[in-house]
């Protein structure tokens, strides 16, 4: 999957998260679940306005990862030199953003469903998306190291 395609998918996911939140907000009870234990059980509640925190964090992280791709030579960017090209950097940033947005979107969906009494725990897909995020980050780190070693051998 190319960086541009990942960017489009990520933007659509982010827009969907905001639309879903706005669509469901008025229907939510005044108190909603806001914290979950490892087993998916609810560990804390707060006012429904806190539902806006997840889309806000998702947007903030999206902007950061988008900004990172603007200047591959930024001294603030601590990546190997062989990743300092636009194509590699976009693939890296947007592939990490995808499972993050899926994780946030799913958590938001489950939070709304719990508030609507459609379920009472965070579902297992949360752990699937969390695992996917760890896998994507791990794969990117592995590729960085592998390509870095290959580049050293070539020199």
C-alpha cells in the first residue's frame, strides 16, 4: 500500500470518527464510560463531553504524523538516514497512524455502545487493533534496522 493511499484511508477514518462522535453525542447519557481495565471491564465514568477527547487526540496525532512527512531532513526526526526520503517516511508515518485510528475509532464505538447499554465490556477487537499497532510499529523498526545493516554492507 502506498503512502498516498494510506493517507487517504487515514483521513477518511479520522473524518468518520468525528462524524460518528457528533452524530451520537446528543443521544448519549450524561455519564459515559471513560476508562477500561485490561479485561475490558469499565473502570471509570465521566461526563459525556469527554467523548470528544478521543477524536481530538486522534486529530492531534494525525497532524503530528502528517507534519513529520513534510521535512524528511528535520533534525527533530530521529530516524535512520536511509528512511530520510519522502516515500519511506510517508509509508512509515501513515502505516503507524492507520492502526492507531482503528484503535481510537473502535474504542469510541464501544464506549457509545456501552453507554447505550448494547454491551457491557470493551470487545476483543480492541486487542486485535492494539496487536496490529504493535505489529506495524515492530515491522517498521525491523525494516529500519535491516535496511540500515544492508546499507552498511553496501558501503
